[in-house]
C-alpha cells in the first residue's frame, strides 16, 4: 500500500501485515461493533480533490473515507481501492481508511487566497454517512468549514446518519447553496439485503427524505443503479416513484447499472450465486462494455419517463433524458437526485465573509448561480 507524501514514524500497533509503516497511518482499529472491519486512521495532507472534466457540475470533491461498509455489490467506487493495493471485493467493504484530520486540513485549504469558492460535492466516491461516521463524526466539521468559507456544497448519501446533522445543514443553507440527495435504488427489502447488505433499510431512507423535507431542505433522490430484470419492471418503478413522491422527494434521477472492470467481476460473482438464471442475459447485455446495450437503454427511458410524470416529478419542470439511459425529472424550484445545491429556500451571504457559528450574524446576498446538472453516465462518479 502507498500513501504518497504522508509520514509518521511510529509503527501502528494492530495493523495488518505490511501496513504498519504506511506513511500517514496513525493506527489500525478493530472493534466488536464493526465485526470483520478494520479502520485505518490516517493524517491526510489534503481534503479537496480536483476532478475537472468529470461530466458533473462540480470540479471539487471531499472523501473523508475510502472503502465503504455499505458493501453494495454494484458500487462504482470499488476500483479506487486498487490504488491502496487492496482488492475491490471484501477489502473495499472491510478495510476502511479514515482521514481523521480532514476538517482541519479543509479549513486551511479554504482559507487560501487562491480558493475560488466553487461547489464541493460529498458522496461522489464512498458514502460520507456510512456507519463509521457515527464513530468519527467528521461531517459536521466539514459542513461548517464549507459554509463558513462561503463554499456551496452538495451531499449524496444512503446513510440515515445524515439526520444527526440536519440542524448543521439547515444553518449552512442560510449561508450558502446546499444540495442534498438520497440514494434509493429499490423498494424490495429482501433484495436490498442481498445487494446492499450494509445499507440502511428502504423505510429508513424514506423516513430520511421526510426528515430532510421537514427541516425545510430540498431532497433529490438517485434511483441508481437500476438493475436490469431485478428492479426495472414498470410495476417496480411505479411503486418506488410513488413512495418517493409520498415521502416528499423534490426530484428523481435514474441510472442504469454500469459495470466497469473491478465492479463487474464482484457483481457477476454475486449474480451467479443468487440469480444464476440471469447470468447469460447480463453477459449479453454488457457484451460491448461497461454500459448496457443501447436498445435496453432506449427501452428503459421510454418506460421511466411517463412514470416520473405520473408521480409529479416531471410536471412543469426540467425533464432530461439521454441515449445513455439517464432520466432526470424535478419540479420547478426543486432539486434533482444528484444533490444539486438549491437556491430557492435559502439566503446567501457575500463570499469571503467569515461566519462565526457561535453568533451567526452576517449580511447575506445572493451568490452566483450554481450551474445546472448535465450528468454523463459514462463517468458515473457517484458510485
């Protein structure tokens, strides 16, 4: 494993074989609360990641964790663990890197004269509200640092731990544009246990959407990934979209499963064990690369579009679709499922004006508009 440019001298007690002298590694921790999981606590040199040309409306991200105990079979971020010389399967689920000093480093980076106050996205790689966040509590400091600097932010998560920080997010939304998105790909709890074994329940995430809306914040939903022949029937989509509408979602984006190398092997291994009847169909559907065949994508768009309209997500709104199988719909003044910062329910202050969170009194003015979202499913940076 490598951690370029990060150094700490002490050998980490309890580290896995070969990990004890990683530059930046403070210690490796196991606990009965997280059976089978090892947390590798590191001192990060940087918090902001530059991602220009990603096809998203942001050029900066923050990832307080690497690896994810959600253990989603389809997780797009799995190949990122190869950089650490760990595998994309169980290691991704069980070897979690924690940047314990991320909020302090972020404050220093945001204070630089060169910082341009561009939107920063969280949840673009691994989930910032995975279970470990309940232990490490990194997100409140990150949110407050971004808001205090005048930096717009967005969060996409499957983690119901976000409810803990709703008051912090509501305060931040008084200062900067804040976008919140919940990822909810299916309504079948039995299937959820198979493909998303570490993710909070379907009901828990629907309740999270309600809590976000009750806090006065918008909440888009990512119905992603849509799993061919598992979650894509008109009846399944109709039921899920209805649940999302009832919960108060302000927009929905659907994405068809994307199987890039490093993800495909892990997902297909699960499919062969639990649904071997579908293996030949998936082999054919993804025979030309990471995307499903164009014929399937076109048929899915034709199926999803009227159902989104039926449940009010397309009415009088931007309603985008593409030949890549992305269908996005949201109402006026609302937010898509991509966690696009909302500007309709918040007042924003002048950039570069510090905010004291112990006595938040500031002159607020409208900030520059956040650019619209035009997702590129070939990038799929959110999974």
